[in-house]
C-alpha cells in the first residue's frame, strides 16, 4: 500500500506569556521569558492511500494542531512530516477572508490553489450550488454564521478534488441536512480511494465513517488502531474522565506530561 502521510517524532511548542510586555522583551533581550507549552509531543502516525482516520481526544489534546501541521498551515517545531499529494483542510472559517464576499473568497482560494480564470469560472457554479448560500454568496463573510462559513469552506474543498481531505469539526455546526449531504460527499470520496482525516467529537459519526482511530491525549498518542478496538476504550475513558473533579483532571494531565518528559 502507498504511504501518503508520515509523521515522525513531531512536537509543536508554543511560548505562553503573561502579558504583551513579556512577549516584547523576549524579542530584544537574551533572557528567556514565557513558559513553554507543547501542543504536541513526540507524535508518530502514518496513513496509507484510502485510509479514513478519525482523530479523537478531549479538548486541548492536539487534534486541530496535528491537522493543521499535516495540511501545511502550521509548521512543526521538531520532528518530520511527509505528505504525498494535495491536501485540503475543512474547518470553520479556515482560510476565509471576512472582509470579502463568499464569491470573492471562492475565487481567491482557487487562485491560491493554482487554478486559472477559466477553471475558476467552471468550478464556481458547482461550489455555490453545493454550499446552498444562494443570495448570501455576494455578502461579506463577516456577516455569515459559523454554519454558513463551514458550508462555504466545505464546498470549496470538496469541489477542488484533493488527494487528502482533512475535516476538522466542520460538520459540527450548521443544520443536520447539510451535514448529511456533506457525509454523502465524503462517502463518494471514500469510494474513489481518497485519504481522509476526520476530526470530530461525534463518536457516532466516527463509528459510521472511519476505519481507524488516532487517540490523542494532551498532545501525545494514547492509541492508534481499528475503530472497533479504540472507540470502546475511549468511551470507557470519557465516562471516567467526566466524573473527575477539575483538580483530578489537572493532576491526571500533569502525570501524563511528566511521563512524556522523562
């Protein structure tokens, strides 16, 4: 099988400052200020052509960070990422300019992806039709609801026919009918042998659509395997985690980070 995504020992570090003054001083003096925060730590992960992989984990586990790194939007701090083929990330408002209209955003996005004016003219009606935005397509995106932004982003991404499709919570907003329509489109991609990464808190959608699951826990890989194996483990964990106090949750997270740094 052809490997299309390879993530080896990848970490993503951010520096957290207490105030803007600290951030400015850190640029001009050699003394290090701020606190290191690892959104991802030593992550290993591979995907093969045709894989449908779900990313799961509690909030702050690094799902979106890893998605953005694979899509080439955010650089990794260390490690190595190799992606074979064109990727398209679908997330609410991802890559959209709020000051432009929906139509202008379509044209800008397609230009950035390398399409010429003739190709854009041919694709534009299909994108607008799929988005169901109708008269709103010529209104500024800043006037859109989160669901409308998601519709526009999804419509652009699926109509440019990418090799790798990354959906980050884009089906969690908006109406149920459009979510079902989007899932049908994703099933078409699945039948074509496209590689897809699906980030969602909906375990029902994961069970229905995905074949493999990557379970991220506070920036680290907890488990990776078949849906039937990982989802029951995660459901058991979530039931236990929900009943923890905030103090217990913090202690649990700190224990994981200590193990990572050993």
